[in-house]
C-alpha cells in the first residue's frame, strides 16, 4: 500500500481546495448550485439585505419542484397561497439575479435532482450543492454533491465556496450479482438496514463492487440519493463508460474536443489501488432480496419475506420504546407477515425513483393487469422529459389501462408540501425516500420499496414479493 | 448572527433517538419565505392534538420545562432533510443549545449558522445530564462555550469538543460570508487556474 494512493473523495476534495485555514477547515470551491423554491427565498433575502450579489449566476440552475401541483390542470390549478408565493418568489429572484430558471410549464421542469443530470448540468468531478438533502443523488456521476442549509446556499451564492472540514472515507462494497426483481432501491435499503440511519454520519460513502458497476446511471442515482438516509451527506460512485455515455450529448455537457478533454480528466478520478478507507462494509448481491420498510425510519427495513419485528425481542430500553412507537404509528402488530399488510395508496415517483427506468419497471409489472379495487395508485414522473420519454414508449397507456393516475412532474407525495398527500391512517406503498412520521401527510403510513415492488402491491392490494407475481 | 457565549438555563429531557427534521418542523410549515415565526410550529405533530390544543405528555408543554433553553436528546438528532427551518424553529421556540450523543451532519452545521449550539457527548454523560434535567426548574445547567464546559446543578463539570472555527464564529456572532469574502483574491486565483485546467466547467 502506498501512502500516496487516494480515494475518489480525496481527489474530489483536493481538487477544490481554495485555502486551508489554520484550524484545519478548508475553503472549498463549489462548481454548481441548484436551487428550488423552498430553501432559497431566505438566502436571496439576506443577500439583498447585505447588498451582495451572486458570484456566478451562470453556475446556478433553478427549478420549482416541491410545491408545484401535479394534476393535469396544473397551469390553472389553484395552488395554496403560500405555495404560490414561494413559486413566484423563486421566479422573481431568478429574474432579478439572472439565474437560469426552468418554469413549471416548461417541458424540462421536474425535480431538481432529476433535471440537473438530464440537462448535463451535473458532470463528473464537480462539487455540486443544493438546499436539499437528496443532492447526494448527483454523486452517482463521481461528483462531490451534498445538501446544505439556506445559510450555506447564501454563502455559495455570494462566494462560490463553502468552509468545510474533510469528512472520513467509507466504502460500501456490493459484489456479485443481484437476483431478478432486486433493484438499486433494494440495495440501498439493504445497506441502510445493515449500517443504520447514522451509519454513514461524518463520512462520504463510496459505493464499489460489481453489483454497483452493473447499475445503470438511473440505478446509481437511486443508490446515491439514499446515502443521506444512511447518514452520509454524500454518496459517490467512480465515473466509468456508463457515466460518460449518459453525459454525452446532454444540453449543457461539453461537446467535441472539450468532451474528450473532460473524459480524459474524469478517467483520473477513480480511487487509486491501495487507497485506504476509514470504514468498510461488504455485502453480497446474491444475499439481497426485495426490501420493504415496516417502521418510521428507513433503517426499519426487512426483506419482504419477513415478519413485523417484536419490541420484546429488543433489550435496549430506548430502542424498545422507539420500536413500539413505530408499530403503533404504523398500525402494525408484531409477528404479522409483511406480505399480509394491506395498502390503500401507491406512490411511484420522487428524486429517488422518478426516472424512466423506474417507470419502465412499473409498466413491466402491471402490463395487462389491474390496480386492486381498494388501491389508488399514482405515477408521478420525475421530470417533464421523463414523462415525454415514457409517453413515447407507450408506458403511460399501459399504466392508465391498469388504473394508474398518470401525473405531471414534481416532488408530489414524497413530502406532501403540495396538494398530494396521504389522509390520516392511509397506508402507502411508496418509492420515495423517507417513512418518517407525517412525511407523506399527517398520520399517513409509508412503506418504502422499489418501483417494481410498489407496482406489485398496487395489483394485489397488499405488500407483495414481486418475484412471485 | 446571535452570539453564543454562556448560558444558564433549564434543560428539558427528550431522550428519543432519530428525532428527524420532519418531526422538528413538519413540511406544511416550510411554505414561508421568512426565517422567523416558526417556533409556534416546532415539534407540532408531537406537541399538539389534532384540534390544536397542547398535549400534556410532551415535555416542552410541561410547566417545569416551558422556559427550557437547553434540550437533551437521543442519538442522530436532526436526521433527514437539510431544511434550515429546523434550527430556525428551535431557535424561535427559545432553545439555544441541543445536547445529544450524535447529530446528523447537515443539521449540525445548520445550527452554527443560527447561534444555536449543538453539543455532542457520550451516552453515559448524556444519561447523567438527563438525570439532572429530570429535576426540571430545580436543575439549572450552565453551558460555557469559551471554556467548552457544562456545569450541572450539583457542581459537576463535563467538557465538550467543538470545531475551533465554528466556536470562534459563535462566540463572536460572526457572519462567515464576510470572512470568506476577505479571501476574494484567493478565490479568483483558484478560478483562473481552473479555467485553464478544466475549461469545460465555465460557461461565461
């Protein structure tokens, strides 16, 4: 082992150091910032109050996503007044500060973490931030991408930098081949089940191994998206040919000789042989079965073949209480088979699973079948371009024929900041990222799973092992 | 930003693990374009009944803790979203210091930007402080940032670790954007170099 060997994270970090402070913190250059309507207004307000300007408006991209209606009549739909104020404020701020803004009715509009990669705004080797914890998604490209608070949004706006301390290197290796019906979402949930929601705290997780390399860019984005649910602000995957093929030809990606020059650089980014990680976790692809959450934290996850766990089996007092609280909230009984749990709603979408591959997976499962009578099922494409692509492939017809509601792009029911939400005690098979209490609507009950698993549940009306459908 | 130097206050025990940002400030309150006024909505799902009345079993609703300025919580406090509305809501509610065995990274950083001090301590120490805090208004806890020390009501002292830069900014109530802008020339030099080595990154 050589001491000079560097990890992907080490290289991303070192190539962005503007200044090393005496206290060890570094001033880190930020290549790109994405903004949306919820976490940016206060940053613009303070910027104005201090008489400051944007350091690089051209390095920013703005898209409204959290608050937008996803109904077909979205152009004229009456939005809640406070939502509309946030949307109008974003538009006005972008106009005033000359930030590239994709309006709601533009075909490219969608969830920020889906739009960035689609537009080629996200590139390998970059530092990318956004006032949204799922910014980790962009790590799929071998970019150092992480969520920040509004004060940091403002700091980047004003200076194009952040003061940061270097995090530790963690490697999560998934080698081998995953079985049929097992997706990137199942890999992500299995990892969180193993290390817990604080397992990656203080670390950047690099995902390695053949099961990761074999994922498409869509799958890699799903996995990196969920790294924050494992506590890691960033999850990264080394760029390779799959990455370059995805990036090539995107509206904002480099073209021609510049692309070749960029690829040559991007090829230097993967972790050097012999580089050391502070923490390493190993999983086998073959061991991962479709996953589903039973509680109110993403770490409350089990194989679909499992049963609802019993708090009496836990010795730690606080954990026992937390587990009982989760079961009470979810309306589940210890010992109950997960596959017997009946559902009311299905939500396919979000920055975790709102991409074309996800919609194809749902269509594959429900083709020629019907959504169960007791279930209301939605597919919310992650962007207008995903929606168009799906419609070109005829997927919307398959979904509509099966009884799905085919909606307009946005964050929708992932966080219920818009009209899309669960009613109290409604139970949802959801492809989103968080099953926290109240996340999808007050007293709503969320079971996280892959798009294929959500589709299977839509058809049967209960949590279902998609491999057996 | 408000300074944080020394605080003597009532500490409320909330020894729950994984208190997430959705619990601290639910999504329906994020539709504001201001930083203030969120205190009334802090912890709303566990603080209020459906009809808006207060739940008696929520610690900060109990008479002994209504004036608490320190919260002692379980591990992984602030996990979930990056919403700075979480520290804004806690601050607006009147809390100035959160003590827990561990914090989620984004939330932890956000606290410092708002004059809210997050302190990490080992679970054994937390257990002792929880014990102190269970005595309500009879147990004032003092947090001294300068000396990185917490004193319990019985005179016991524990020290805590904190990043020196963050400590400096908190003690002096500094605006770190102002500090960074002092390095404008270094940033310009870095950009100039980067334009040469990675020209595809620059659009202007």
